[in-house]
């Protein structure tokens, strides 16, 4: 099988967010593979191990994303592709990323494309379905189970807690939800091997794309932090009276009941 | 100049979800003195259109087809695009629900337009429609505009208040026919796992349990409190991992993001991943034995104590309050 994974480099979940010069401050922050994309990488490796073929991980970003691609290779992916837009694009949005990925994938004859259902930084969840639409293939989002038998694909999809069993055919794009699998940690031999695996770097030119063709259709006009919350009130006294006080506060002060 | 805004009403189990009415309110704001057109898709949804008009829409468009009885991205996109072609709206609003998240990027791609996902606020400022949306799991926010083409956004449930219902409102209802064909995904089975009753993502009150709940049975007092307040029960990842409850209840970075009016955290330590799913709740109450628990840092009100003592007392106290009211 010809398997592709769409991967994004994101902030580590635990990082404290600060703002500098109107943008999220990235100085000194730890970066990781977007956690949902990790599920996609793991599933891709398992698919290859069961069905044969090759796993290629693809990202759109700058050369710093090489680290996350190497991590995916160390997990067991076979090849990596970095579409480096640093010199060409000042900013982009989900339209931009999807357009670039679709252009790259167009002639690759992918059997299946896997991605995370959402990135934990920008949180849009658009790129997967957009890429599928541009490639004119079906997609299923937020999947927790994947089975492929011949051309038939059976997936279980998480729909706000309910599960839908969906049948479709290859080629298909799926986006991973938590629960799909337990992503492996890269092993030491895996890390050594990853250094020698192919990592191709492309620019928009290589994909015959002009900057205008991928120009963002949305624009961020301001970034701000939520107002810091005042320290809450921890109630005191006998438990009985604390509970009475709490109910009264919720009713009279907070007015939520 | 006013805009024409179409807003998708989302039908589940034969009723409109609240986010549909919140969408009408968002659309109304964007439309200014223009027109808000509700769109309903399904096999039998005509009876619900009046609800959208009462909620503030000027008129409604319905696409009915047997093949729209259940959601598929292909079927719903074909139907919605047939409406867009006929109405040529300036803006589109859908809910940022499982359905909206799945459908909206496909429609945006087909219309070759931008999409602002997961908006929690909308304002018209100097002629621009400015959406506010959380980023980095709610640790920051951005204001975003659409610079090219149709203005398209999905809105997070429970954030944009619906307008006051006006039962006297009337509006024209038209039917659009769409050719629904070549559906490439087939839904074979739907297993309802989510708790019956109040939907977690739209609940006004959530009572959530963590590891401190200790067992499946430990959720019973929480359920009782939630039922009493017309709310829903949620859980931290810890409680799900420990198999005290189903993952469908999980609130957090992985799991659901919720913004109820009242969030009561019982025996939840307050890991940063959990806070990402609930810290924007309007009022947070923490009940935990450990006075150092992180959850107290985001709580408006805290009680240091055993949830198995506190929650039953709360039930009694709320009961007497509700009797008085």
C-alpha cells in the first residue's frame, strides 16, 4: 500500500503561552508532533506492517520541522517530505496548507492518507477534509478504528461520543481521533536508522505553485491572552455551612442556578 | 450594506440542536439590515423550520431527500451547495459540532473560500466581520477575518447567546431540490454510547468526576446532581483511563471542549490537559480533598473536602433551593 501521513509540528501541550510583538512567543518553546498526527503515524506504520507498502510523512513548514519528521521516521515511517514555505510565504491558512499538500499528493497515487483530526495549536481541523476534496477522494474524520480488506475500508468514527461504523473504498483520507491506537516511542535503533532514511525537501516552485495560488483567504488581526482569572474563593467552616454558602453564592452572586 | 447570511440548522433525533439558534444569532449580527436564511437538510425536516424563524431567521430553505436521513459528507455537501448556488449568500454559519466540523471544510474547499473554525464570538467592526476563536486549547485567542470570498465560520456551541424567541415571527419557506448521488461513504451502524438526555457539549451545567470518584458507582451521586440541575455528567481523562466511565464523557484537550454556565469538578486534580477542555466555563466549582490541587487555581469557588460527603449535601441543598423557587 502507498500510505501518506500529513503531519504538523506544534507547541508542546505543556508549554506556557506568552505573546511577543503581537504573535505567540516561540522562543525556547518545546515542539512536538501534533498529538493527533502521532496516532496517524502509528496507524500508518501498522497498516504497512500488515499490508506491505511504504509510509511517507509529509509536512508543510520550515526546516525546523525536520526534527518532527525524523521522529516519525524513527517511529518507523519510511520516507519524509518537507515542503518548505519559509522563503515563499509570509503567512498562510488552512486553505494554503491544503492546497500545497493536495498539489504534492496529486500524482502520488496514494491508497490511503492519514492525518490528525485537529492540530492542538490552531485547532481548525480543516486541512484533512480540504485535501480530500481537492484530490476528489472520500474522507472520514475522527476515526477510532480502521480495517482494510481489499478495496473496502471499514472505519469506526467518534461522533461526539457515539460511534458510527462507516464503509468506504480506497483511496480514502481519514483523520485520527484519540483511541485509534497507542503511538509507539521511537526505539534507539529506530532513531539510528531514521538518520539514514530519505528526507526530501521541496519548495513551491518544485510543485509548480505560485504564491498567489496559495494565498491565504483569512487573516489574523489580533492575538490576545484570556484575562487572568482572579483567584477563586475556597470556602471555610463546617462542611454543612460551606455547602449552604456555595449554593447561595451560585444562586445569588454567580446567578448560574 | 446588509448581507445575506445562510445558517445551517442542525437536526438531531428529530429536533434542532441549540447551536442552530446560536447560529441564527451570529448570522443576524453579520447580516445587519440584510437577510438571514435558515437552511435545513434531512429526510423530513420541514416541520422544524418555524423554530428557526422564531429564533430570528427571516425565511428558510429546505432540502428534503431520503438520502439525507443520516449525515454523509457527500450528501450534505451536495444539498448545501445546491442551496448556496441558488441563494448566493455573502456569509455562511454552521455549528462547530461533529457534523459541522466534518462538513464545513469540504464546503469551503468546494467554494474555494476561507473558513474560520470554532468561533466563540462575532462582531462587525469597521465593515469587517471579525470572529474570535480560541487557539492553543484556549490558552490564547485570535481575532480573524475572511479576506477573500464568502465569509464562512463554524461556531462553538454554548458561546454566542441565542436571540429572544419571538413566536409571532413568520417567514417564507422554500424547497430546493438537489441531486444527491454517488455517496462514497455508507453509514453501516450507529452505536449510541453518549449518555441519554442532555448533550455534554451543549449542557448549561456539567458535573465532572476525576480519579477521586474511585469507581463506576462513584459517578452515581454526580449523576444525581447533574439530573437535578438539568445538566450532564463529564469526566477527566484519569477517570476514563481508570475505566470508571466511557471515553465519550471525557473533557479535555483530547476529548470534548465545553463551556457551560456552571462546571462542578469533583475529585479532579486539574491537569493542564483537562483545563484546556473546561477553563472557559463561566463559573467553576472545585471539590477536592487536596487543598493544593491545581483545579482550585481556575475555580471560582472551592470546597476542600471529600466529594462523597459534599456532593450529597449539595444535592439536598439544591433541592431545597429549587423547592423555594
